C-alpha cells in the first residue's frame, strides 16, 4: 500500500480556498499512485481561530458535498480501493463544533472521528468526542485514526492496536516547540515509541506555514512497525510503500509478544478516575 | 538530586565477583556526590543463564547480607539520604526465582520489586512478579521502579506516573538490536516518550560487555521530564543533577494537562483480557 501524507498550509477561515486545495492534494497523491492519502488536522478551516464564531463560520456538517468531492478524487486510486483521512471543522446537528477527521473511500464518507483529547484553546471552541476512534477494515489492512494530541495518550494508541489497527493515520497541527538540534520533534518520538511498542505503522500528516504568528513543526512522518521514520515531508508530501500485514505479527521472539505479554490485571489504575499522585 | 547510573559488566554466575563489583560501584558513585545510584538488571548474577539450575546457584533471598553492604555504602551519600536501586536474582521462600530489583537506603532494604513483564527466555527461569512496582516516598521526591522490558508497556509507566512517581529507575540489560545509525536505541526512544507523555524523569542503567556471545546496547541514559536525554554512560557512569519537583507539574499550558486530559472512560480495553484484534 502506498501512503502519501500531504503536508500543506490551510488558510484560516477560508473554506473555499481549503476545499479546492484539499481536493487538489488528493488528486496529486493519487497521481503518484497513493492508495491512502492523509491530510492535516482542520484541513478545511485552519487552526488559530480568534473566536468560536470564526470557527463556526467554516464548520461543515457530515453531509456537506466536500466529502463527495474527496470521494471522486480518491476513486481514481489504483485498484479502486483508495482512502482519504483528513481533518475538518465539524458542525454537529445540535450546533456543537468538533475537531474531526473524515474517512472517505471512493464510495463516499465511511466514518467520522471526533477528537477525544482536545489541546489547549481547542477547549474554547470544540466539544470533545465521546466515542473512541474507528478502526476501518480495508482490503489492504485495518486502519485506525487519531488526531494530533490524542497521540500523546499512550492508552489511545494501545487501545487502537488491541482493536487490530495495523496503521494509525494521524491528521495533526503540531505547534513548533524547542528541541535539541539532533532530535526528532517530540511528537515524532512519541509516535515512534507507539509504533514500536504496538508493532503498528503510524502516518502523521502535519501542516506547514505560519498562521497568525503560530509556527508549525512541519514534522510529517511515516513510521514503520519497528518504530523508525521511513518518510518525511519532502516538497510537501511524505510518501512510503508499506506492507500492513507486517503489523499483524506481534511476536518479538519465540517467547515474547508485544501484546500477549501485557499484564492487564495490573493496569486497573488506567481506567479509574483518580487524581495523579492520589 | 544527583543521579548516577553505573553501567558495568556483571560476570555470569559469579556471585562473589559481582557482589564486590556492585558495592565498589556504589562507593564510586557516592564519591562523586550521587544520592541515587542505579545499577543494571541482574547485577549480582549476570544474564545469559544456560539453565534454571545455574540461575538458582546465584539466587539470593532478601535477607542476604549483600543488602546491608549496599546500605553501608549508600549511607555515606550527601545528607544521609541516598538510595540504591539495583537488579538481583532473587530466591523466593518457596524456591521460586525472580528477576528482581532491590531498593536500598542507608538503613537497609526498603522494597523489592519482582519484574512483572518477563522477556523471552527469562520465562524459562523466573516467575513473573504478581504485584505492581513500588513508588518510594523520599525526601527528594517519589521514585518508581521498573525493570527492562517493563518499560515497553506504556500502561506500566503511565500507572507509575498516576501513582505519583516523579522519577522511574530502570535497571536493564538491553540486548543489542539493529537500528538506523542516527537514532537512539529503540528502548531509549520508548523511555523518552514515556518521560515526556508522563512528565517524569527516567533513569535507565544498562549493562556493558559481551556475555556468552550476547552483545549489549550499553544504552544507559538519564532522561528529563521533557523527554530529552541529559546524560549517557561515559567511562561507565551516566551522571546528572535533576530537580524532581519539576515532575510534579503536569500542566502543559494554561488549558492542557498531561494527566488531567486523559479520558479513562475510553480506555476500558486496556484492562480486559482480550486477544488483540478480537
């Protein structure tokens, strides 16, 4: 399966511009033979909203024609089995806003995931999702979804692996933070560890540009199931060919197994609402 | 608090040699002002046993005088508040063997942790521990323990953080595995991610040498609560001065909190005995 993460710069509060740009990026990826196209978080809206009203002005419901446009582009993917996973600003039926990711096949919208771990000021604009992320069964393998800050909760990536995800697609907007010069961005280190401890692939699609003074890490990375970065954004896209079935093998040696060696009876603290240190 | 991880090469099945070497390493670390001294996994026995009988021949009970010797050495630490955390091959009351870590203060043995995630052939020699690792309250801060492969279970490091650990000491024996030339050892990447996602320090003490053909990574690393490596083994020891209280701050921004933003109601899968993909 060829994966393309299309790192680009959505424009704040400019839905029509982003609508055209996102479809164009899917087309370009398909033109390079991609079957799985990952777009950044909040692709259709930009990120640094000045108010909830501004976010609402570019929010779209799940029956918006944008997804049919994405479907028409990805329908051209090799073998007719392409998938797009991209972030958008969702308008819920009740008027609530969500930081969501759409999963779109050549047939149309397959699933929507509403980010469950909201970062910082997102809490002022969005409601957190109440459902765990989907794991989509495809011909090429099982694909899970997470959005940006979700990745910093190892419980979430682990639970995706336990539910059979062989690859996790991660639309993201990573604000640039300090790091030692010889190191990966910290979010990439976290993704590498999640990939290795769970023996699954992770494809993170970051955004680029500077928005209202906010610089972005531009850290797009495709990580293999051994935990190593196999593609970074180069001229905007990170592209890699992967064999998802490798992620079905959780054995590390004849006597060790990354998931089978878990001790769930010792992990009860993780699902209780306890204050840390309590 | 000054931490010293004393990376050295225990000798297989040579208890007396290792007993002397371990005490000497504690003395050397204390001579450099260390208050927390971390020793490798199975410091007293070596690792590559040819049989369970060989492991049993160097196993010791928790009332063995070795721990009084370690206590006498660490009692000389600055302020009289030193702590040693080191691996040993434990002989249980019933004759069972455990891959254990001892926590020893100037007063004597404070706690024993029996490794709960046994790696590969360890399963042929050892029983897995049935209790979660301890978190020790000290004047300098709260210190948790894990052993080697335990670290590859993010549930374990997370649960230590939730129980208030500000630093996790990790006696380890990391077999050398392939990695890209510009990368940290994979176990260090995993420790970096655990340190950053939990906002806690992690001090891993690996071993050195080659034992019965097995090469070791020699990847000893002290990692700060931002997830960056601040000391590696240099002439056998990694030494760093850390302020453990930094790990009490879990806020990432005014509106984001590394532990407070968890969604425990979504993590139920982690504590159920389900086959992966099931």
